[in-house]
C-alpha cells in the first residue's frame, strides 16, 4: 500500500481534486466522527482504522466497526496526530499521506491542524514520505530546506514559518522573500508565482508551511 488518506471531521471535500484523492487512496483512516461522513460518501467500503477517543462517534457505529476501532484516550495529541502515528507504525510502506477534512467548520481546528502539519517533520521520522493537507480551496505541504517547487505560473502561494531566524531568498515569485522576517503570520502571504518553477533558498534547515491554490 502506497497511499493513505487521513480523513478529519472538518469540512468534507466536494471539489473534484480532493474527492479524487479520497476515492483513489489505497486506504482511508477516519478520525473519530469523520467515519459518519465517510459512510455517507462510500457506504460499502470499510476504513483501515477509526482512531480517536470516540467522543464524537455513536455507540452504534463503535459497535459496528469494532474490528477497526483504535481508541486512544490520551489528550496530549489530537485525533489527526494519533491517526498519523498509527499509519506510520502499522503501515511503514506508505509513501504518501494526504489529510482531508482537516480544515473548515472551526477556525481553531484549522489553525491547529495546519500548525501540526508544519511540526510533523520534527515529531516523526518521515523519511521520504510525502505529507499534504488538501481542501476544496488549496493544498498545504511542508518544506524543510532549499528546494525547487514545480507549481506552474500564476498560482497563488503563501508561506509560514515559526522560526523567526529563518531567511529565505526566492526566485519565481511576484514579491521576493529575501527581506522577509518570519515574526508574524502574514509576512509571506498572498504571493503569486511568475514562473513555472519557484526556487527557495533556506539560510538553514527549518520548517516552512506552503499553501497553494
């Protein structure tokens, strides 16, 4: 198995691209109450696992899917992180993990889940695995060092980092990042690609969250 979708209990995707990712994934892991949304979308396919503290899943569904239920009561991590840990431990062969339903409905969950995505390279040994968070409005992923992004021309793009010592020089953006100090969330937002390839040069290895649409 190469690809897994971790489905959160946020806004269920409706646009063609995220729905395609959901339908083409080799396995789906539901975070707690997201199981109900998954069943409305595909009532015939059982998920790989249903993970969480089960606070938002009915007793009926808990009984029905007891064979794939993974109850984790600890509250230090949210269900998204519990699901990622389960996938990494139980399916180390997976090379691509996509988070769907991780945003929308609640701003606090959206901000928290995006922040966690940026932190996962530090928390876990991801190796060459590709992690992304996709919604009806765009795609988020993390870069940790100098790289070229093949995004295409005319894409809207924003970058975020929690490391205010990080400096990034750029090529291929309408507004270069060379003078940006990452000491506020808005500093590198609302940019646009002006060439098919965006080159980003990091002053040192660190995590930066990229959002494109």
